């Protein structure tokens, strides 16, 4: 579990933000809070885009036609792994962009299922979350039951 927190703190640090401190009597998802999450999401998206560019450059620079089939197979496996990782990141970039639209529409921070507040700490841990922890838990239980 600590690695997830460290990665998210890395994204927050990348965005140059500290964990949000809620002020007494502050309205949930006010302008300051929305800007906080917008800054985190934009920095995260930029970081992912840089990774995609780096992978493309790496694959172009490292592509070689090795005479040894084992070397060729190892390189193909490395490239396949990188491409799978980048595909997951591409999907995450789309989710980040969708979340940025939700922020611009002033509808961020509320559960899509039940409508309650998702919460600042949960959103800092998972800025693209669109369900509260209870609804997400129920959703995951349903998924497991359907898979069985």
C-alpha cells in the first residue's frame, strides 16, 4: 500500500501542491479545491504524455534487426511490455481528460452513483475517482460475483 501513496504524493509533488487543508466552514469543491485537483490532474497528464514520447523515442532509437533470434525475441518482448504499459497510460490520460471536463462543468467530487461527496483525501489518492468508497466497494463486489 505505501507504494500507491508514494506514487500519488509524487504526482502531487510534481504538480507543486501539498495535501489540501480544508478551512473551517469551507464549502466542498469550491474554487480553491477545484483548482487544487485541476493542477494535480494536469501535471499527471503531462507526466504520462512525456512517458509516451520517451517510449516512442526509445523504440525508434533501439529498434534493431538482431541476427540472433533470441536477441530479437527479447527486444520484441521488451517492446510489447512497453506498449502494454503505454496503452494503460493512454486509457488513464483519457480518464484524466474526462475528469478535467467534469471539473470545468463544476460537477467534480460527487459520486456518480449516489451523489454524495467523494471526499478530499480519496480524491487526492485517486483524482479520477467518480464513486464514493461505499459505491465503489459494492461495484467491485458485484464484478466479482459476475465473474464467478
